[in-house]
C-alpha cells in the first residue's frame, strides 16, 4: 500500500469512526499527506474495487435497471483507459465528456483519470454555441459523447479524438474498447497539483467561470462531502443531479466511492415525484440527496410512509426553506440536513449526522474546512454576526480549487471569498443570507431574498419564488416577487391578492413584498434561478413604467391590503 493511499484511508476511517461525533471529527481530523504521483482512480478506487462484488453503480429508470460491481467497473475502465491511450489521448489533454446518467459516464471518468488526462464534464443540454465557448475557453482536445449528440459538434473545431457511444459516421465507436486487455494501468506520473477536472460554474449572476481542480482539491477534498452526507461502507446513496455540474461529481462519484458505498442514479426523461418515491423503497436507498426544487415537488406528492432503509436526507444546490424541512420531518420522521459548498470547493458547511439542527441554519464548518466569516467592509473576522463566508489561507485548506482558468489567484488578502453572505452565532452555526450580489437595501433596511422567498413558498399557490429589488423613487428599492404558480392555480388578481396578503401577515413591515409578477423563472442549464435576468427585468419595468396586465401587480392595486394594514395598527 502506497503511503498516499495509507494516509488517505486513515483520514477516511477517522471520519467514519466519528460520523456522529462532530466535536471529535472537527478537532481531530487532519488532511492526509499525499505524495506526488498519487492518482485517485488507480491508488484508491482500483484498490478498493479489486475483487469486490458489491454494486458500485446502479442506474435505474421507470423501465428497468442496470448494475455494475466495483470489480467490473475497475476492469472496464482499465479497458477504456488503454484504448484511449492507443487512439491518441495523452496525459494533460482536456477531454470534453458529454454523457447522460449512463454507465459509460462513470467508466469514462475513471479511465480519463487513470491516464492523467483532464475531464471537462458537460451537460447534454448544451447547444453548439455553448459548446464552442467551452471548447475554446477550456482548450478541449478530445470529445466523448452519445451518437445522438454528435451533430452538435459538426461545425466546431476539435481536431483530436472523437468518440461516440453508439454508431456515428466519422466518430470512433466507444464499443471498440471492449476487446482491450483489462490489466492494471501503469501510473501516468506527475504531481498532485496536476489538473484532473475542469468545471464551468452555473453562472447565476455573471458569465460562467472556469474552475480547475487537481488530485487534492476534489479527490481528497471530498472527504468532507462524505462526512456531511453521512455515508458508510455498504450504503446505497441516491443523488438527484445532472451530469456536467459539480454536484454530480460530489454525490454521484467521489463521496460514495470514498466511503465504499453504492451509487444509485435515477435516469429519467421527465422527473416524476411519485415514481421516485417508489424507487426509494425498491432500490433500498439508505441516503438521499436532492435540490430544493425536487424536495418541493416531493412534498406536493403523496409521500406515504418512510422507505424502510432510508437513514439520511440531504438538501443541496441552493438553500432549503425551513417549511420544506418541517413537512418532510412530519411525514417521514427524518430531518433534511442542509449544507453549503461551491463548484470551487467540496462541502464546507453542513448539518452533520447525529447533531442538533437549528431552524434555518445550514450547520457548522465541516472537518478540515477552514471556514471563517469576514466583515466585507473591514476585512476582519466575525465570531458572531454577519459577514461573507471565506476560507482562511493560513490554515492551508486543501478542499479548494487550484484556480480559475484565465483569471488571477482566487486568494485575496489571505482569504478565498465565496461571495455568499451568512450569519454565525456564538456556537458556530451558520445561517445563509444570500449572494453578495443578491442582498439589497430597501428604505435603508437590508433585505435577504432567501428569507422572503422562504415565506412565499409556504403559500400553496407558490411553486417557486424569487425576490429581487425593483427601483423605487422613495425607498431606493422595494422587494419584487417573481412567482411560478403551483398546478391548479391561475395568474389572476385574486391569486396575487392572496399571495401578497399572506406575505404581509408573515413578514415584518420593512420586508413587505410590494410588487409581484407571475411567470416561469429564468434558469441556468443546471436549474438555478438566473437572478441577474430578473433584476434587469425589474429595473427595466420600473424605468419604462410598462406592465404585463394580469401577470403583474403592485400592492397599491389592492385597497383591501391598505385597509387591513390600517386596522391592524
């Protein structure tokens, strides 16, 4: 056993041993010493997988399922790695990997890692214009995709190896790798700082940034993610996520296989909440992670009794509203544990197994995560109160990216700045406020969109909501709600009145929602709300004075609200 793998296993086993003892895990954990030449796919995955007949991956749909053992995954990825080398893929080359939730995705990720090439995951939702930007910015050399997607690349200049899963003219056939030897791969060599993964951020507030990770920042850094998820050897972990985004690597690749758990994947064309609830029981899921959108869909379905093997529930992607957590807890007797991290990092903050959860809080800094709260004006650390979530450079945090491609150092004044605001209490619990770009002032009061949105979605008519500032000549800005309606509700004056009335009854006067507009919310390809578009839309509306008839309402349109306000004084 190599020293790097031995240290890695020791660190992992320490976290498993103290899975429900946050204090011991936080104070006793240290990042493992990893020597140059360490390759996670070879030195960790292959070593735990050899001869192991436990399922490594189960992909199921409403029509059927496929399963692959750890040993089979090791051997198949060896075949693919050898074949990729034979057709011209080399160490350091960037390979754009655009596959869905299919077994070939996991085989390819391991194979590319094993030869020391760099993976650029991409969602199949990308169109040629998006692909061109990614290919140019990320210096893509080669492509692996499905035959049905190859037409998207017809006009794009990628002169390296093109591999298609399925038959496509002019492309190499992925299946040609199956007759190749599955003997172990020779290590590619190199240093732990060599690039392993490149990811584009979702781009909710600006142009997507290109993030680069090495063998340490993700392959080792996701020890924190394993701890937050609460995984154990032999578990079956299901995460609802689309390939091409970092959360897929977090919970559908690294964390489960670090723990020697089975990865379960629900492969669907159109998400079906009722069908998923049945799969949780049939697939004996022990831990389940999903974004807020999915949790909101599940609580509107008939949840039924708790699936018999289910032990851990996790929310990720965006902050989870307290009402959703409460309703799931009432139905299943399990608490959804929230957390926080970025494409640029592994999990940083989380509510961990066996620990008390404070309503609204996303938990405490995870073992090894050098999280500090910093006053954005003075630059001083905040031990109690509000500030920006940062990482302390002096603590040498390992679970943060190598850097942004095409930008300078991610470190500024000794900190990595996440751009997210939060409040920390005296016990170290951190409550999310919002992106620094999203929080705004109204009548000199600071408005946290997340806090207002958490109230709005409790109304049965509201499926999703986003709060942005609308310019106001008196108050500087006022909160405007963009609302996507739940099934069965129509965008009428009556619906607008009921939602605004509900907001008034459950929010402080200075948080009052004064404008409301119905419609679908603009989203990134990864499904996150594009608040930058909504802010621009609200500003344009206020400047031009234009309105969308029955789709847009001001609180002044409802004398009933003012009457109620006066009578309540």
